[in-house]
C-alpha cells in the first residue's frame, strides 16, 4: 500500500500548490491524506474547500485546533466521514475523529485525527482515548494511520512509542516546520515529528512576515495574512505492508513547485 500524506495546507497558495502536485502525482498512490485545517485564508476550512480537495484526489482530510474557525463547517462534519476533527474532543461536538475506508486495491485503512494537550487548548487525553479506539479498529483492519496535531515534539514521540506495533504510522502536524526525524520504530510503526506545511515559503509558517514580526515586537494582537511566493509541498511518501500493516518506508517530501517541474 502506497500512501501520500500532505502537511498543513495554508490558504489559496497552499491549495493551488496541492492541486498542482496531486494532478501530477496522485496516480502513484493508493491512498491520499491531506491536513486541511488552514486551507481557508490560513484559518479553518469550509465545506466548499473540502469538496474541492476531495475532488482533486484526497481520500481523507484531517485537521486540528483550527477546524472550528469557520462555523459553516459544523454541519458538514456531521455529514461527512472523509473530513475529520480531532477524535479526543469531548462527546457532543460535531463530526467524527476517525474513519475506515478502502484504498485503490480494496485494502481497509483507518485514519485517526488526534490533538495534543501540551501548549494546546485543554481537551480529553489523546493517549487513553486513542488506545481504546485502536483496540476496536484492529478488530476490523490492520492499516491504521494517526495524524497527531500537537505542539510539543516530546508529546508526539511519546504517543508514537505508546502506539508502536499497534498502528502503521503516527505523524505530527501543526508546527508547519518539517522535521528530519522520519523513521520506523522498533515494532514497525512509522514516525515523524512534523510533516510540515504546503504553501508559501516566502513568509513565516505560511503567513506574511509583515504580519508576524510585529506580534513578537509588541505582543499586541495582529491580523495574520497568508504569504505568497516560493510555494513548496511538504509531505510523506509512505509504504505499508498489505498483510501485516507494518510501515516499510516513510520518506519526506519537501519540494518547490519549480523542483517538481510544475511552475
């Protein structure tokens, strides 16, 4: 099973970069996961944008703390099993935090969206909630991928080791900075601390420098605007054993559109 993961898509530059990359490369993969929580002008996502990303070739859209930024997404989450909010939000919130679908070859694959608690809004424990969920999912399928939307590297690595041998891959999102620690853990779970982002490399984590720097200089509220130019794709090229569900390859994707020969 060949799986493509795309890191946090930021605004229109990120969306257009994603579309161009998928148009050229989606045929190489059996299953595609995109983190889309920043797709709408850098904050949140709308139902229309979800439909677009799914039409472009994504099988599942994961998210994180910004999933709630656009109110119109609430009803969409209740209607869709392909757009996920973090599973460890309290009961009663819209949507679902996991889904089980089939890849192009007919293999069942589960995708779980989780959110961390270190330096993040307080929600339910990701460790205990996902442990119970994984136990149930493994009765149905062996291929399980976890998008852990978290700030602290230690929390991400702890969760990956906690789930090692129980899931196929645990990858981090949220920081928008791709890390270089992709590896396969001792019991066969693939891991990276952060996939990175898809969008402009001409600013600061996808936003204009002129928006971000004054925040650090003054500590006053600032309106963050999406940066443009020098767009890059950050993601993962993953292979999972069809029989065992173990990760056998997890390589980073970190390419400009010029390097890809697209623009």
